[in-house]
């Protein structure tokens, strides 16, 4: 069975030889930031028990935000003090949201993350952008 550890906005999958039966889990998450700037909403990687990188999860936008755009970028991720991995650098994906510059309020997106071994997460991410005072944004 694979072990998943959440770091601040990150999912690290620790590999194993056991296959996980296909299962889908829904996760609700929140983020916040300023209008017109990149807001990191997720970081995903896979670290094997010997601290080497494993196959990365696949990421798909299943419900786009109404007031912004989503970008997935490759990134080098440093995993420190995790189990026996004291300082390991691995490849991963970082997911960013950027609202329109004139938007303030809450926007929502959903991504599907398929991890190696068959586990799937639907991540519904609510992003609070700027001020949420009445009359600005929806």
C-alpha cells in the first residue's frame, strides 16, 4: 500500500511494491492570495522508500475556475526530514491559480490527481482572492 503524506500544500507519495486497488477520494482544500498573482494551490511528487524519485502522478483540471486560470508546472522539490530521507531533491508538479486582476472573492476549481498504484483524488480547491468586501467579485 502506498503511503501519502501532506506537507504544506504538497502530496508526497512513498512508493511500495503493493498495488493499491482503484479508489477515488474527494478532498476539499483552501488557498488565498492577491488578484492577478500566481497562487500555489498544490505540489505533487513521489518519493520511493530508498529516497529516489518515483513515477509522478497525473493531474487533470476537471472543473475550471470562473474568474481565473490554472497552470501546472514542473518543479524541483526538496523533501527534508521525511522518514529516512533527510534531504532529497525530486521532480514534481506545482499547480498555480491566477485570477483576473480585477477579481476579488472566492473562486473554485477541481483537479483530478491520479497517483501511481491506482489511487485517485478529486481535489476541490476554494481560493479566496483579495478583499471579500461586498460589491467586489462573486
